[in-house]
């Protein structure tokens, strides 16, 4: 039984490999030995075991352990075959792009666990070693994705094919569409007082002068910066390319030479001073100190009261939601209707399990066409603010139909066609590739491999 479809992108698989190297297996678990050899690559028993543990944590299942591990091994073999294809096709990844993605992932992991120091403590390894392993995992992930894309390049599907595939599906095989909601918001972002802005700029100018007088920028960042993602490592951001930072920040940073410190820079995140660490072409690595003006409790209370008044107007039918958004919202998305955009699909539709728990708590109490009272939240720049949430539509879980869910069916049909192509490739490639599987896994019911 195939649990993890081998044609799902390898993000989970490869990142699990990165994590698995850091995690200990239960006592008594086999942690060495070769489960399979694929071309020049090997797959260890420990890789299968750790991914099985990851799978058990993520999925509630009655699938037998042996069947699950067989499926995982098949997925891993497929991943190695994709890497072999990437090497054969001379597929490459830009080093700067790879470095930038590694730094981005590392910052994300550190933000989730608290700091770079806690990351080192959790994995029991120095940061340089973690970076190298993560870099290798990301490289393999990208190369495998590139190889997969090469195999399915040019595959398309016509509306006629979509309708035919849908018509031929048994009723119980039609894809399920989970409950989805469309949400609009009205945001009130309290203004910061001028006195606070002046005070923060003066503090940053003082820090800049202290650096010019010989103090370490990194030490001051650790002590004073309000950027939780970088303060713990001396304000260092890692390598970024053009277009990836706030425009004002980027403009100032690219003008600096190594060791030079900028004047005070204002961005949506707050106020900064920047020190150049290194530049590699169109990529820079800088340190910064970020200070954010504090919004007064009085200003926050006023924002909440204003929104509650607007909520009453909407629920009483005295103003419609679209007009209220245009007239009262402080958010940039007011020009596009105030819709919350789902980053998973860049649409206005959200499955309930994709919502932040705080959002879900509010939305779950609303009926279609109702607006909430004022709820506190943090903006993307980590400022305190208030907003109203309006439930525009909510669908119940249902089988997809061509009339209401064409995009869902189209993507399902296209992926099915790509899977068929990939299945044929795996079957053909496994005949040409040297694959040796340990006796423990020889009796598996593989779906696509030729044993």
C-alpha cells in the first residue's frame, strides 16, 4: 500500500532527512546498515526508520508498519533516481541562490525554536555543521524537483480531457473539497507619536556613534535590537539578493562598503542602522539593529472602539462591507477589497485548517455576511493593531463539481496525467538503474519499481 505518493514534491522527504540526522531513534531501533543501493547512492535503515516515525506523528493510520516502511523506501529510491537524472542531465543550481535559500530556511528554523543558540542546542551540532547539512538537503531537494519538472515538461490537459476524466470517475473517487471560507478585513493601525519616533532615531544615532568609536555592532544588536530573528546572532541577516528586502533598507545597504555603518533608515518594520559584512555580486550579508516605536495603550483602545462602531454599522445594514473597507481600513489590501490572501495558493479561499488558530476562533462563530467585533493582531511588521473579520462566504465539505470547483478538478486531472508519465518513467528507469534492496525489503509490494 503506497502511503506517501511518490510523486508528491520531495520537500517533506528531504527536510525530514535533514531533521532525521539530528534526532535519536528509540532504543533498540536499527540505526545503521544499508537498506538499498541506487546507482552510486545508498539508503540507510535509519533513514527509513526516522521517516516512519515522522509519518506516524503526522498521520493517524491503521497501515501496518511493514507496508508503511516499504512505501517509504520506494519513495526514497525514487528520490535517488531523480538525483541521478539531475546529474546525468547536468542540472545545476546557482550557488548564490542556494546560499540565500539556506540562510532563509535557517532563519525560519531559528525563529521557530527561539534563537540560533537554541537551534545548535537542539541539534547538538555547531551552526556551521547545521548549515552544511541543510545546504546539502536543499540542493538535493531542488535538483530532484528540477529533474521531476524535466520529466513532465510540456504536459498539459484540455478542458475536454478534464470533463472526460471527471465523468469516468466513480462517485466515491471524486475529489473532496474541504470547507472553505473567504474573509475580508478592516484594519486600524494606530499611529505612533512623533516624540517616540524622535527618541528612537536618537537612540540609533547613539548606537551608530558607539560603533564608530570602536564598539562591536554585533554586541549592540544582541543587547538592543528588536528583531527576534537576527538579534541573537549579532543582527546578521545572511545573504539576500536584490528585491528581497524592504526597498529603503536595500537601497541603503547596497551603498555600503565592508564595515561601513548606515545612517538611520525607516521601513515598514521600524527604524534601522545597518553594517555591511560582505557582498557577493548582487547578494549582500549585513547586520542591523531594529527599533520599533511603541504604540500607546490609549491609541490601541481608540482603534478598538472605532472598529466596534464600524462593526455595528455593518451588522445593522447602515454601510456595506466593501464601502466600509474603502472608507476606514488602514491596510494596503483595502484597494483590492480587503481580502485575506492565502499564501498556499495565492487565492482568497482558505480551508479552515489553514487559518491561524486565533482567526479560526473568530471566524468559527460567524455566519455568512457577519462581521466580528474588534480583535487584536500583529501586522506582518510585528506592530500591534486591531481589525474586523468579515465572513463573506463559507462552503461545506463536498465532492467537487465541474460547475463550482473546476480549478480543483483541473489541477487533479493535470496531476493525474503527470503521475502517469512519472510512473512510466520510474518503471522504465528502474530497469536501467542498478538497484539492490536488502532482503528485509525484498518482499514489499512495490507499486512502480521493477524488482
